[in-house]
C-alpha cells in the first residue's frame, strides 16, 4: 500500500471549470477588481469564512507580503513570529527588510502568548500567529496583547482553511488573514492564495497592491503583480464547493486514527472542545522520530516531519534564540496522512505500522521523550 502525506482531490468539476476559462480565452484581468473568475472565487470564500472581503493573490507568500506591506511594515521593524512554521512566513517578513523575532510555541505547536509578551520592544510592529497544521493559535490572547501595545496582527492561516474556534474562522480574528492554495493544502488552485479582511480600506489597498498600485482611476501607489490567474480562480472555486466534504473525510479519518493509536503513549492531536480543526496535517509526537519515519516510508506511508528544522536554525535566519518547546517539537513531530483519499483500510494500515515502529523505538529515546 502507498499513501501520500497529502494529495489534491481533483475530479470532473475541476476539469470543467478550468476548461471553461480556456474556452473563453480571458486568462487574466488587470482591472482593479480582477477577472470574472477571480471575483466569483473571492465572494465564495468571503461567504465561506464569514468575512466581508477576500482578495485573491498569486500565492500564500504573496498574501503575506502584501498584508505586511499594507500594514506599513518597513525596513528594520521587528515582527514577532513562531520559528516553528513553514519558512515562507519568515521570508515574507524579510522580503520587506523587516526582522523576524522568533517566539516559542505551546503544546498545540502554535505561538506562545507569554513568550510574545516577553519579546515586545519599541521596535515591534506586528505579530504573525500561525495556525499550524490547522490548529487554532491562541488568537484572542494575541489580539488582546496587540491592542494593549498598539501592534498589528496578521494571521498566517495558510494551513487552516475551515478551522474554527467557537464557530469563528481562522483568518477572521485580526485585520488580515492569509491563506495558501498550494496543492498540499485542503483545497488547491495549483498555486494561489488570498487575504481575508473586514476592512474596506485594507481591501482597496490590497487590490491596488496586487495590481502594480493601479486604482480604479489609474496608477496611485506602489504595487506588484500578485494577481491570481483566472484558471487558478476557477479551479479554486470548484474545490471550495467540495471543501466541507473534504473536511468531513479528514475528520473522520483523524478520529479513527486517534482511536486506533491512543494506546501507544505518544502525543496525539486532541483539539479543545470549542475548536474545529481542518486536519490539514494530523501530527503526533513520538520518541525516536527519525527511525520511526524511516520505517513508515519503507512500508509505503508518506509520513513527514513538519518541521525538523525550525526557521531560527535555517542558514539564512540562523540565530541563537533559545526556544525549548520549538526544539523539542522539531525533534519529535511526525505528520500522518488523513486526506480524503485515505480509506478506512488505509488508516488501519497506518495504525498497524505505527504500532510496530513505535514498539521498536529505542529505550533511550523514550527517556528523552518523557522529559
Ligand atoms: C504556514 C505557511 N505559511 C505560508 C505558506 C506559503 O504559502 P504558498 O506556498 O502558497 O506561498 C505556507 C504554505 O506553503 C505555509 O504552510
């Protein structure tokens, strides 16, 4: 049996949607509001997440860059961000000449508000909580802290489309929430992303920024080409229609997996009661992680360690900040496939192989794990 960690679910609806763009031949639009497919995509997402505005972008990274620019982030500004994230979050900060200040994480792998509070200085301008794996960051605490210190909050919701806390969608707690539609995400547009906001002024500024600073009456300010192509927008809209079905299957698989592996003494992803996570990644923590990963690969299971190198240890961002929970997580986490293509038999197989692999984990690793 071969099971990929994530794979897009594409069918006749997606082929029809993309074909209709190819047939009409309007592949993109440099109008202020974008093309017809982009606009349809934006209103569909807005009603899904319960936000007033959505601005489609070329990628999740572009969504973060545009949001940071519109938030007024400048060279030398400090941005508080978890090191335990995909490197794109930090790259977006650096692309504006700003400096990521790395913060530690909580047990659910999202930003630790206490560490944020400790690291706020005069240079701090914004906080980027990341809803990693689809887990919801302690966003209400972060927004409260930000108000107290007059800081901006931009949510990196790249992995969390469909995750909610008390029925409110991630990405809608702050001024701007940024999402990705890279093919490993819960829905895909090939490449693509979007920003959600309830603020009309930010909406207009983001629309201009993605289109070279051109407003309804011509060039107005600085901007770049961050437009989402019409083909991608059509694909994204077709995928969005299936999102609830996809999430139901992910949750069903995740719940079954949790039931089958809850006897192992490893750390499972158990979300709080008022939270609905999208299981973009089903992530456990295990002793002897790299050996277990190897055994899973050998048996055809595409498990993966997101992220075995936290951003503060990568060559470009290397610094000596001490982030003990981040370091522990980087050593122990392991994500398992629960995407819609994994069958009940597939989940049972993953549980069986994981049992065998953890059973064989070295005793010394268990000792380190327990600490
Ligand atoms: C946490 C996080 N932030 C940002 C991004 C960047 O998104 P994209 O790949 O669409 O540029 C991703 C996804 O790849 C991500 O997982």
